C-alpha cells in the first residue's frame, strides 16, 4: 500500500505544522498550502488522497475552495475535511453544502477527531491494536 498523502490548506503555519506532525506519527505524508489558490494548484499537481481545509483563508475561503474541488470531475472524489475555528450548526451546514465530506471544529479534540476521520477513510490503521 502506498503512503497516503494529505494536503493541509491552512494559513496558520503553527497549526499546519501541528497537523503535519500528527499525521507523520501515523505514517501519513503531508503537504501544506497557505491559501486557497495555492491549495487548488497543489491538488492539481500532487493529487492528494485527502484534503484538510481551513475555512478562514486569505483571498479565497474554504467554502469556495471546496465547491471548486467538488465541481471538477478530476478532484470531486477526493475527500475534503473542513477543520475550522467556526463551529456551530450554520458553519457546519455551509461546509457540508459546499461538498465537504466531514467537518471538524478546532478544539481540544480536533486531532483525535481528524485521526478518527482518516481512519474511517482508510488512510490510517485503527488505534486499538
């Protein structure tokens, strides 16, 4: 099985590093893009297995990026997980309407929730072994 590649679209270098480090612990390669347009280019060039997408991004928000990815037949099948500080049902609904496959609030459980979601998508092995 090839090593999964996750694209992290996150404008905070600190948070991007934190997510990358957690993915690396589980044997997942990651790539970071600092904004929407850079993220879209990275998807075209690298064809990641999954995208972790922040909503609050400069130039183009995560909803716009997600809608664009889901409209394109070449990228529509790549799972998109929105990871964001915006929580609440309104933000969640907007994310799901934009085509996100999952929506995780940035809270104390964000890393655990992200790992559980990656496990559900078959990118990491179960932690209970």
